[in-house]
C-alpha cells in the first residue's frame, strides 16, 4: 500500500475548509436572495459545501471513504474555531461599529432585497450596511445563530488561518518546488500573516481577506505550473469569498480569477477553447447571481457606481493622512509608510522615518494594525531585502530564462495588486504584501550555494512575527479582562451606577448579552465627570449614582 504524502492530506483538508467557508457564505447569500429565514441559511450552505466537495474530491480521485473523511473534518474544525471565538470580547473600532451592526441587522430579520436599512436603525453607518459587500456579515449571522453570540463570528478568521497553513505546503511544493521542511516553514510564515493574526480576536473583514488572498494567489501560482482543474476550482472559490468581503479584496479577487482563466486557455486546442469560453460565460452568469446582486449591481443602478460609497470623491479624506502625505502619490506614501515609525498619525502631524532595526513603538500593535508600518517592526527591513534578493535571483546563472520570465511576471502581478489599491500605504488594506515579501525567498531556497540569504530573511520574518504576537495577545487579554471585570461589577447593580452604552447600538446589545439590564441605561454627558470608560465600547461609560 502506497503511503500518501502528508502534504497532500493536509492540502485536501485545507481545501475542504476553504470550500466550507465559501459554501456557507454562498448559502447565506442565496438564502437572502430567496428570502429564506435565518435557520435555513446553514442548511443551504452545507448543501453547497457538499456539492462542491463532491466535485473537488471526484477530481482528486479520492475514494468514497476518503472523501467523507475530508468533508467531515472541516465542519468540526469550524465549530471548534467559532467556539474559541466566543472566549474573547471584540475591542476593535470598525468591528464594533459597522461589522457587528451588519450581523445584528441580518439576525433581526433585515433583508437588503426588501429595502435599505434606515439610518436611525444603525450607528451612523447606513451607507456601509446598505452598499458594502454582505458576505462577511451573512456568515457572521450564521455563527451568531449557532452560538447565540456576536463574538462567535471572529472564529472564522482562525479557521481560515488553519486553512492556509494546511494548504500551503503542497502549494509551495507545486508552485516553487520547495522541499518538505521549507514547505512547512513557509506555510507557517504565510499563515501567520500579520493582518490575519492581528485580527484573531476581531470580526474585522481584513483577517479573512488576508487568508483568502493568500489561498487564491498560492493556488494561482500552482495553477501556472500545473493546469489542474482542482486548482482552478479552488481559485474560483477563494475569489468568490474575496468578492463578497470587501471592495479592495473584490478587485484583487476579480483579477486573480481572470488571470486563472487566461492561463487555462494557454496551450489547448480550438475545440477546448470553445468549451472553456462557454464555461466562462456560464460561470460569469452564475457568479453574478451568487454575488446576490448586492452591492455591485444595486449600487450601479441606484448610485451610478458599483463601488459606492468608496467612489465618492471625499471618501478617502486627507484629514486622516499624516501631514507630509497630503497631496503625495501612492508610491511615495507606500514607501514612506514602509519605513515610518509605527503609529496612528493624523493631519496635521507628520509621519517620521524610523531607524534601521528599530524596535520602538511596539505597544501600538496592541490596538490593531496601525496605519503606518503596519506589518511589524522589522517588516521594512525584511521587505526591502527580499525585493533586492529577487533582483539578485534574476542575475544568477544556471536558471532557465523562461523560468526567470515567468517568475518575474508573477512577481510583477503581486506588485500591481499592491499599487492598484489607492490607500496601499495602510498595509491592512493590502495583506498580500506579506506574500510579496516571501516570494523571492521561496525562489532563492531552490538555488544551490546561495540559500543563506533566504535563511536569514526567513528568520527575520519569523522574528518580526514573534515580536508583535505577544503584544497582540497580552493587550487584547488585558482589555478583555478589564471589560469582564467591569461587567461583573455592574451586573445586578444598575440602580447604583449610571451606565451609558455609548453611541454604538451593537455594544448595547452586547451589554444585554453579558447580563446588564439595558432598560436602565442612560446617557452620560461628556462633561458629567468623573466617570469610567467601558473597555471595548465606542463612548461607553459608567459612574456611581449620586445619593
């Protein structure tokens, strides 16, 4: 009996996990379109997952027993991750503001096909709820239904990180011909993308975008080497997820899908081209339906642009830029942000350049990925050296010119994906930047006699992650523990304390879920001091009532 490669087993489990995530999202969006109630969404998603798994494992030539095993593991893993998600409290601004709001809207029965949500029923984010992609909130509503907790949805981020780690060794072997050891090391580094790990305790969409973009690009590079229908199928699955998570992710997902289709036409006969062209048209029609017409078609019809409100001239306000970024082009802002001191700098303050191998300002990573130098304290050094390493690789002898051309094209595609995003200087908007840093390392690991630069850069990327992970974990744990302590102190003593939930409706809901009698909440004026701020709230506070 032949022993199955562990990388192949891990790849199949990771791929099945990707199909489950996308299947649940597609099921939720289709259920919205058909006006199914929330309890039916999970069933619809599991049906899609079952069909997708059958198609995938049929192409993988798996036995029935193997297929069932690979299909059962991901749901169990997903439930475990969602359960882990309930352990911590959400503390990040945008997640508390409009991401949770989107989930609560779906849970309360709102359907975008029945009409727009009113501004008065949101925390000043109706434009976002009505016009942004809805996949993230729809799948968050599924998690809420299963665990009756708004916190559960953040577990999907961990689930996708595991999918990257399991899928990447096989894909790195296929796309870059790495040996087993470096394939697993590379998988760990790519899975621990700072944008994904920084959002482990958050329902920010940026975390899933980081993992899905890594999966889409790794499958694309593998597909360039091997025109396997399985790779194409998984590329399209990942791209579907990206299309329904975020506008910037949708742009990259669309381009990756088009590149995959273009690669699929290379070197085939005319009859096959006709069949694939027909398949492309059918897929485009199906994708249009599965994209649930929200927001792209409806935005176009109602607002004249598929990416509204991002298309508004004043959406990217320069008031949010550092003073020395105002009026500068995106290349300047990207380069300056790469080498800037970590921080959340707003106009009129100026960003400052950091010193080489400087470790100051680590504490800022405890509040989320900062606008400036957002990938970690050593990322600027690692990224710059990796780009120089790629140039070095191009001039090495003994490497086929065609191989160099192909890898240069792949490298160029990654750079295009980065600079296409208007605000690429905020690195959480371009999480594929992490893969761009690793790309030259993967190439040089195959060059005899010159592997040591790649070894050093692997260590540098690993050390960069090592420096920020403890900050993330310790900061989030401390803040969540403080919020829990505050709630335990206030619970049952609402008559002794004045409690203000702040301006976010979602935090009021969370207070109720944690045992606070929300009927006794009142407004506390900012000048009505002294008061104590509620951790993880948007303007929430409490104070002892006057006797």
